[in-house]
C-alpha cells in the first residue's frame, strides 16, 4: 500500500467560456497495488473554493413598439444580458 498527497483542481465555465468557479482539492491518495484491480481511495479531503466575480444577469421584458416593429408584436419575450 502506498500513499501520497495529491492536489486536484476543477473549474466551472459559463456559456461564454469564462471561468466562474475554481475548486481546489487537497487529498491523500492510497493505492492498493497488491490486489488484481487497482483501487484508488481518497481520504482527508480539504476543499478550497475560489469564487470569481461574474456580472449579474439582467432580465428585461421586450416591447415590440420599442423595437419599431410594424405589427407591434414583441419579437422576444425576455432579454438576458
């Protein structure tokens, strides 16, 4: 049985490809190499979360008249900016 510290990093992205959350994990991995199938066990998990500032979504109703549509009907119900 062998054990050693391991650092894992995961990131979450929004639809524009901007990083919004980075999660760092400090773990201790143990490998059981004397078994027919290698098993990885993660123990002593410490989680560090770093939040990256993201602009807040603004939702506005769209009025067809403000878009200067001849029919006066809205072409979209919501705009997310």
